[in-house]
C-alpha cells in the first residue's frame, strides 16, 4: 500500500491536469491508495470564478473521499492569520502547506510564528517547501527551520525536497539537530528528488537518501508526489527507486505511507 504526501489540487479551469478527477486517475494508474492534498494558495484561485476561501474550496472538493486527506494554506496578505488557521481547523483539515519563497514570508519571522503557534496547539502537521525557489535566500535559508523546531518543540513538520541539491546538508543538519526528545518532529519529504535526468536543482543521489535513513532513522521520511508538476512516469520511477535502495523492507513501507499514516492518525 502507498499513502503519499504532497499533491496540489486546482480547479479544472485553472489546470485541467490538476483537478480532482485528474488526481484520482493519477492515483489509480499508479496504484496509490491515499494521498494528502494541498489547497491552492489564495492567488492561484484568482480569475477563475471561485469566490470561496481556498480552504473551503478544498474541503468541498474532497468531502466524502476517504482516499484524500486535506491540508490548508494560509494567505499572508490577511491581517488576521489566526482566523486563517482557525478556518483550517474548523474544516477538519489535518495540516498546512507552507512555501516560504513563493509566499514571501520569513521562515522564523513573527507572522509565520503566529501560524506555527496555532498549528502546534491544534496538532496540525506542516509541510514546508525547503530549498532554493527564486526568492531572497536570507528569508528562506533552510537552517532557519532549526529555529522553528526549537521555538515550537511540539510542532511536527516536513522539509519537502530535503533542501534540494543546493541545501541537502542543511536540511539533514536540522533533522539531526532535532532528533532527541519524546517524539519525532522534523521529517524528510522525499518529493521531487529524482536524479533520473542528472543533477538538477532538486536531485538527490541514492547515497544521500540512504544517508538520511542512516543518520535520522527509519521513521522520519515521507514520500511525496508533487502532483500535477510531476508526471506518472516519474512517480513510477521514484517508487521503484525507493524499493531498490539498500534499506530494510520495513523502512520502505514506512517511507511509502506508514510514517505519514502514523503522523496523521489515518488508517492504512
């Protein structure tokens, strides 16, 4: 069985290959049992005739679908960020997708801290983009996630892309520096990290992935799709790659869904 993180959902009018029907076909063809889906960022719903809040839209899209688990997003242009997080909680969504460079917020800044504090208290999981993304690096330096972990010690979050090609060691350092305590709280998001096409901006080698397991353990890695940005043939390759790594069978099962299901308290 596979329970994958990191699927972006869009209205059909915005991305025909990224709506819920396209996602369900994608999961079926790849034999993926469940997936976490992210609400669009608020600006991604502009000019498409949708007046709902992005999180309300997502909740409506996935209502009654037991194969999809929803994560909300926060609009940093709103003055009352607490209301944004409360809406996510009230809708029954289980986490938040946050993208520091795209949303242009400082990882350890006061605005983001207001979101982290509420997420921690509510038990929401945060999936962060980590790594270069054409924004000022000072604001989204991967090492700043260590400040998040230290200041919010009960907050669980993933570093999607594990820092990418440019910041892999920084992401690994954050994970290892926060490996002690009552529970695991910083996770590696194995999303868009294939080296199938060579050393691109997000590519990690098999040796690097095995190092993540060796240094952080078998319970802190989560497989992600990055739907619809990644295509079926690439995800199929990713799954095959995980199954061919020099790690235990139990570890592969955890990466491909066991750990995510445990974090989100989902049947799997």
